[in-house]
C-alpha cells in the first residue's frame, strides 16, 4: 500500500432534498473496520426513524477492505453508488452513511443512485480531503527522572503524544511509520535503555 494516502480531515455532514425525500450524508475517519462499524451503528441509532441508512467504507488493511449495503433499497441503487464515490475520490480510512427520509415519491434506481452518490460527495467536501501518512502508535514508560528527557525528545520531533503521570510516566505516541524506529532508538539511547517501549497498532 502506498505510503501517502487520501482521507478526510474529520467528520463531515450535508443535507439536501430530492422530490420530497431528505438525504443526509455523514462521513468520518475510520482507522479500523471496528471504528467504521461503530460509526455506522451510531448514525443508524441517531437516525433510527429514517427510512434507510446506507453504509459504506474503505479501510486500509492487507488487503484494502471495502464494504457497502443497500439497507432495503433496490439492489445496486444505494450502497454501490455510495462506495463508488469513495473509490473515485481515492480516499481510504473513510466511512460514510447516507440517511434517507422517504418523501412519498419513488425516485427510480437512477434517481436513487444519483442522490446517494451526491450525499457522499457533498459530505466529503464538507469534511475536507487531506493527505495522510501511515502512522504507528507506541507507548513509552519511564521513571520520573527520565520523563523530562523523553518529553523533550517528543516535543522537539513534533510528534503527537499524550502523557500520563502516575506511579511511572507513560507517553502514548503516534508517529509516521517511517520515523518510528529512529525515534525509539533515540529514546533508548537518551535513557540508557531504561525506557520500556511497547508498539501498539498501525493506521
């Protein structure tokens, strides 16, 4: 898989009406299939009075995982057009749900396909598409004596991290995969091997 990929900056939503039917497109980032499914469940729960909630996602894995469902709409009129937009925009680690409130007028397969496609595209536009590099997460556990040194290294490299000061100090770090090994080597060297490092997940 390519090192740099396209995804969304965050959550996006847009709404429009077609011949009495309301369509609401929702998109968000999803680094794993589980995250994508949680987003789908949350939207479906929030809009449980809707006629349809059409889910789709593209999640980076080996291989890339793609999913869509028509949720009761005519076959091929909803899920596949929604997924096609994610494919055409070449976005990954993205989940989308299109909510439809039926307005009493049948739109036909073509009308549905156009509406579901537009809902995903409009929501993507609201969310903003950005380029992202694959990241990995790891934790660093050190005694208080070494915590200032480790924090200084993390701040100087500009990586994302959160610090938890308890009996020991734990840093949860997110770093581009291409930079992770060098950063861990620097921390081991600066702490003379006293730091305990544990790699968690890639995204």
